[in-house]
């Protein structure tokens, strides 16, 4: 059908002329498409944002946890499963941190290639004494980057390994974890039972021989959007495959633990046996020693008594000998005394002889002196003598004198020799006497020394014997104490053995108590933050279906009204055109073009505004609940064409509805002014007593209600829509504000909750509760037992 | 057989539960090239007859034959073609499209029919060569009606139907319009039917049809039609 130029001109001029109407339809399309596209895109935009976030941070698709921990064997087995791209073994544990007298519980995660946290501030930990925390941590604890925190030591029973190698950590940065996008951090057995924050440490800092979690990423997962049914099916399919090897791995881990334990028990048993044997031999040896000691003591006693006897005998002999020697010496001394007296007499005689000789000698000496003097006189005379005769006579005389002197000299010598002989005789006699005396004295002293030596030996021997006896006594006591010691050692040994046996039995029991491993195969939906996020996107999606319907309905009604008015206004023109020979398609085209243009222009503007504005407004609200690094807004062709299509159907449909009704009429009818709707009698008129009382204007009103049914219906629908929207708003407010009273007045009646340690005994518990009951202000105490569990779909 | 024939034509309207007979067994015939004036009181069925003749309304019973074609039996599509090519209509209130200039209003008609005349020529013919760029609201009533006539005759129709063309005009202007119509009929040898309640202008016609109570009461041929200029009323 060829579009007629003049008619087209008319159409555009019409738009110009009635631009207000055109804009009102355009605005309806704008609002309708904007709301529809914007609201509908909000949910995909949110999903898109988390999808991008999760892909960027390499977030897991499947998570596996086990009651007995996970090993490298598990990782290897999982790597072989179809569709599995990467398998990561990681660690996480809850830890207590004390800051400012406050006790907070933190999830301690390790930095890995999977679920990488986003660094917001500072730097990532590079060694084992550094950590990064979430922003709330800094706000909640008042710490800053650069401060240090200390993880409290674990109070684990039996386990001697600490989770962290280094417990004093320096905060070096702030991160956001893709695992915790909501405020929910999970529950714990520590502290208040609620995990407050999460922190990340270096993987090197973890001290564990098993992984606490295994995270799996799937191949080709970039093809699927998270949360989509295709993604979920893909994950589910892989989960089924993991499910298939689950039991085998569970058993393997269980067996591994059992084997380990058994091996340890066997080792312990062996050790126990050798120890037992060692102990027994040691005890035996000790006993033997004691017995030996006892025998030695008996022998020693015998020896000592025999030694004593022989010593006594010897000493008696020695004493007798000494006695004999003493008597001999005494006799010798007596004899010597007699000899001495005799010798004294001899000496006196010799002394007399000597003094006789001495006087003879003196005479001689005098004679010599006289001679010498005579000689000296003769000599002087010689020198004075003048004649030779005198000299010869004097020399004669001198010679005679000298011969006399010679005789004298010879006599002197013989006398002197006699004196010397006598002296010698006395001296030798004296010497002899002295010698004899000395001999006796020597014998005496010898005897004395012998006596002393004997005494000494005697003392010594007796002392030795006494000390030997003492020693023996000490040994005896020692042996006695050794015996008691042995007794206690034996008793100790027995109890120890019993204890060890008990322990072995316990250990064996424990081995049989080892529960079978149980694997939990989870996916993202079990992550609290993620699942509530996805649920929220779903509720927005539901909302985005309901709300635009209202807008579309309003758009349809508004365009219906304005197009009806427009068509009615141009009734005559339509008639004229028809009269001129235009067919109904030509005529309809004008109005369809008119409304289509309004609709498309409005729709395109609307979708561009809506795609930008509404997702952001909605995200603004959800941002209070979720932490995502970036919200992605994108132009969605599907929803834009859908929204435009729907609004087109509504507006152009309404236009077609009005124009079709008109163009059906014959030109003659169209050229006549439209006949007003004829008034009808209404049912109320039959009820005479009411009708009678109505005023004229009231009667007109009542009749008009039935006369203009469409107008009436529109009014009703309009009021209905507005009322329901307002009511829905109030209702929403009402139902939300009644949640709190419902929850905390009708469901929860308690004001305070006290968690008790499970290790308390019944008495301790009762006494504590009794104490509590007496506290002022406590009205009632209800004891309950709470336990968290996991429910799974079968 | 006459060029136009109305045979036992009846037309009934339903207004709620009431049936109004607008035409009751009407018969008349018109020859080719005749200038016909239809007179009668209001509600006599003149306009209904004209509408039926112009293919703008259907008949309840009877036959309407125009140039050998029974238009009462035409299908909707053929009826549109008939209106488009065979009929030119002039209304009492001109019915110009307000959004379009004078010439464009003429083009509105010429663009859809085959043997149309040149709109500019036609505008010249009706004496509005220098006003063709004006919008209807910028023209006087007579000028507007002339545009309407130009629009009707530009299609080069077999029949020119005029429903009270002077009804909204003053005496002088009305006379000019009637002259234009009479001249057109004479010059183009066009069959022209003019409805009027002013019986005074009847002498200008070749044939005068008088309507009363939904039927053509009398049909009289005027052998000596008087030019409009000479008619006074």
C-alpha cells in the first residue's frame, strides 16, 4: 500500500498541532518501557554484577567439606572427574581475637588462587606474620592498618597442633571477600557463637596436615551465568559425578585414619612390650644385685671375724718377742754398768801415771830451757870473744851443751809419747763404754719403736676391722633400702603397665570409635550471602513482572482515552477522507503512525533512562546489605525489545481499537455528528420511593453511570489502581513494621540468653542456674538444648 | 436507460428500539450532464438519497444504478473505488482538512485517483491560484467552499454531489458558488446534483426533484434553465 504524501503531511502536522497529546502518550510509553526495562534489567544486572565479580575472583563452583578433613589424594581423585578444571585445597578455621577487652570471633581464611579477595586498601600479606581484614573489622575494633592483633590459642582437647604457626599478626590491608557478600558471617562454637568478621592470612601460616575445604572450579564455566538454570544444571551434573566417588573417598579417608591409628597402636604395643621386658629385667637385675650384696655381706662378716682372730694372735706373738728383747737389754745394761765402774778405776790409775809423766816432762822442759839459755850466753860470749882460743873453747862448750839438749829432747819425746798413749788408752776405753751404752740404748729404742709399731698396727687393724664392720652395716642398710625400693618400683611398674594396657585398650576403642568420614558436597547456593543475593534478584524479578503491568495498564488506558478523544475530534475528517475514497487502512495509518511514533520515541528514551536509573536505585538499596566491588549496568536488548513490544501492543492496540470502531462506519454516519448515547431507564427507577426522593442532578448522575459505561469503568479502574498502589505501600510498611513485635514479643519471649559449656557437670550447671535464679530482676529461667544441624533434600 | 436511476429505494435507521424510515420507496432518474437541484424540507430524505448515491451509505432495499453499475450491490472495496473515482462531493461545511493548505487539500483527492486533473489548474479554475498555499483557516467561507469544489472536481468525477453548498454562506458568496457549479456542469458536461432547501434557486437546474416524507414527490424537467446570475431570492 502506497503511503499518500498528503496524508503523511497531515499526520506530521497533526503531531505538531496536538503535541501535548503526543507527549502524553510518549511519556506513558517512556514510563512504561522505562519501568519495565529498568526493573526487569535490575535483576539481570545484579546477577551480571555478581557473575563478573565471581569470575574475576575465580570463585568456586563446588565446595567439598569432610568430617575427617581432606587430603591430596582426594584432590587427585577429584581432578580426574569430567568437567572439573581446577581443584584447590584450602584451610579455614574460627579464631578468637581479644581487642580492647572485647572478645571477637573471626573466620581465619588463607589466601589462595580460588575465591581471591579484592584488595581495597593497603597490601596483601606476604609473610606469615601479616594478615588482611575486612573493613568492618577495622570499624568494629578500632584498629588500623599497621596495628597487630593476636589470635588466642586454641583450647582444643587432645589435639596438640595449632592451626596457625604465627598467632601475632600485623594488619597490612583491607579486603572484600567474594565468599561473604552479605553481613552474614556464619556461626561458630567459639565465643558468642556468632562469627563477627573474617580475616585472611598467608597460606604458609597454616599448620594443618589436612585441608578443611576443597574448592572446585569447572571447565567452560564462563559460558554460563551464575544462578542461571543452565549453570545450576551443569554444577548439579558434576556434583552427581562427585557423588559417585564420594563413598570411595570417604572410606579411603576413614581407612587411612584407621590404619594410621592402628599403626600407632602397634608401635605403642611394641614399645610397651619392650618397655615391659626392660622393666622386668631391670627389676630382676636389681633383685640379683641385692641377693649378691647379701651374700657378700655374709662372706665379709666371716672374713672380718677370721681376720680379727689372726690379728689378735699375731699381736700376742709380737708383744712376747718385745718382752724378751727388753729383758736382754736390761741384762746387757747391768753388765755394762759393772764394766764402767772398773774402767773408771783404770782411768784414775792412768791419770796418775799421766800426771807423773807430766811432771817429768816439765823437768825436761826446764832443763831444755836452761840449756837453751846457756847456749844463748855462750853464743853472746862467742861474739865477744877476741881470741881464737877463747872462741874454740866457747864453741866447744856450746857443742857440749847442744848434745845435752839433744838428750833432753829425746827424753821429752818419749815422755810425750807415754802421755799420748795413756790418753789414747783412756779415750778408747771411754769410747768402748760409750759404744756399749749406745748399743743398749739403740736396742732399747728399737724395742720401743717396735712396740709403737705394733701398737699402731694393732690400732690400724682394729680400726680397719671396725670400718669394715661399719661398711658392712651400711651395705646391709643399703640393701634393705634397695629392697624396699625394689618393692615400690615393682608396684609402680605394675601400675604403669596396667595404665599402659588401659591406654592401649582405650586407643583401640578410639579406633573403633572413629566415625566414618562424611563428605558434604556444596555449591554456591549454600553460601549464605550468595543465596540470599540470588533470592533477592529473584524477588526483584517477580516485582519487575508485577509493577510494569500496572504501568502498561495505565499506559493502555491513557492512550485509549486520548486516542478515543482524538479520533472523535477528527470524526468528520475521517468521514471526509472516506468520502474522498480513502480506504480504512489509509485512514488508520495516520493514527497508527501517530501513536507508533509517540510510542517508539518514548520507549527508546524510556529504556535508556530506565536501564541506567532503576537498576542503580535498586542497587542503592541492596548495597546496604551486600558488598560488591562494582555494580554493572548494561543495556539489555531482550528486555528493551520486550518492553517496547508490550507498550507498542498496549498503545497502538488501544489506538487500533478506537480507530477500527470508527472506520467501520459509513462515511455518511461519520459526517453526521456522533449521535449522543441514548438515555436508558435504570433499575433504580423501578424502586419508586427512592427515585422519587432523588433530585434532578442526582437522577442525571445515576443515569449517566449506565449511559457512559466505559467512562465509568475507567474511573473505577483508575481509582482501583491508585487505591491498591497506596494500600500496597501502607500494607508493606505495616507488615514490615509488625515483623519486629511479632518476632520479639510473640515468638521470642526471652530478654537474655546464656550459653553454657557442654563440659559442665549437672551439679555445676544446677548450681549456676540456682545462682542466676536468685539474681535481682530475673523473672523466669527456661533451660533448653540447642543444636545446629543440616537438612538436605533427598 | 437513464444515467442514474433510483428504483424503489428504502433506507431505515435504527435508533435504539425505534426504526426511522429515512427513504421510503424513492424513484427518480437523472441523465448524464444534467444539473439537478434537489429541494425539500428538513428530514425529507434529501441528504440520505445523496449519500446513497455517493456510495457513502447503504440502502435497506431497492437498486441504485449509476452508469449501468448497481452501486447498492457493490462490495466495500468496489464502493471505495467508486467513491474515489466516480464521485466528487461538496459539503455544507466544506470539510477541508485543517492541517493541509488549499492545494494540499486538492492533492489529497488527486493523489488517490487515476484520471485526476492537475491540482494547480483546478485551483486556477476555481479562482484561487494565488491562495493555494493558504491553510483553510486563513480563507473565507466562500474561498473554503471553492477549495472544496476544486477538491471535488480535481478527481474528474462522473458525479458532482453538493449537499447544501451555500448553506453556510451569505447570499453573494452563495451565488458565486452556485455559478461556479453551474459553469462547471456546463463546461465539463458533468452531472451535478445540488441539494438545497432554498427552492428559489431551482430554476437554474435542468431537473428539479422535490422530496417530501422520505420520497421524491415530484420530478420536473426544466427546459430553460436560468443562469444563476439572473436568479434573485
